[in-house]
């Protein structure tokens, strides 16, 4: 499908940039005229993915978060959120609802479950020591 | 970001704006500080002014639930929107009996 718009962002993995990232994505998709619910879903999923980069990927170290976005001619939004942090040894386990490695920091273990519930498709690729890439897809508006 | 009211042994925290990993840490520290000082029988978290919440909000609620248990009090969560409820429902928070 033909790409009609795209963007690339990179920013330091600081928690203040969680709000920046979801607001930037909201602005990026605005000309698709999303419903309040579509916009809220996308912002929530992005917030989860970027928080994962900061809390888990770059745990106790600094690093850059990369956020690429694409919109195709049918209004499908694809967002790729990537860190070059510690990576995930067992992605299937990490995606289990309520599984968390940071319970003492009050992380609920729902990040991937929220992304899956609020997007049409979620893909995760990760390699220990190299980092993690999360790809979110969501259709905005009708399919045709 | 947060306003509090203490009346009849009930501490109410009116949370405003967005709840994410960044803001949850600040809300947690403010609410826990007041709860430890006042030892209310009920801590009420009012979500009426919350415009956005990700799963950090679930951690915030679960953590305050544990905190109030330790202090011998109870937690109530009120005035949340449908969007916020969707995330609460995914977490099994309903089983704690704190949602009003």
C-alpha cells in the first residue's frame, strides 16, 4: 500500500518524553480525522511502548528512543518504536498480561496487553543486548 | 496535577491531567506522604479530572491499595471515564472491590 506520509523522531529515554511521544503521534495522525476513541487508543499504545523503552530497555542507563510513523493511502497508521537497550530474552513471556520485571516500581505488567487491545496488530522483535522494536498498526477511519 | 481534601477521616485526592509513568511517580509520592501523615480510614482517588491514563494508572491504584492496607484503611476509586475503566478492567482491579 502506498505511503502518503511519514515521520521520524528520536529523543532521549527520559520519562518526560512519554507525553511528548504520544502528543507527537496524535498530531501526526490528526489529518486522518480520527475519532476521540481512535486517538485515545493510539496515544495509550504509544505511551506504553515508549515507557517500556525507558523503564525496561534503558533500565538505569541513558539511551535514545526512535519513533517512526507511516500513514498509507487507506488510513492505516504504522508506528515503529525502537530502543537499543537490554532487549528481551523471552518475548512471549514478556507479552503475558500481568508479567513484569519491575513490580517493586508499581509496574502492572499490562503494557503489551494494552497495546494489543488498543491496536489492530502488534509485532515485537528483540535481541538481548541489542534492543527491542515494537511495531503498532491501527486503521483510522473506514477500510475503504 | 493533584488537589487534596481531608474531611471526616476521608482523604480525597483529585487527580488532574495525564497519568503516565512520569506523572504517576509524582502523584504517588504526594498521596503517600499525606496518607502516612493523616492515616485516614479511607483514601479516595478521584479520576474526574484525568484526561489520559496508560497502565501506569493501574500500578498507581494497586500500590495505594497496598499502602492503605498497611495503614489499616481502605481505598476507593471514583469518577473514572470509560476509557480509564477499559484499562482497569484488563488488570483485574475489579476483584479488589475499590472501584465505585
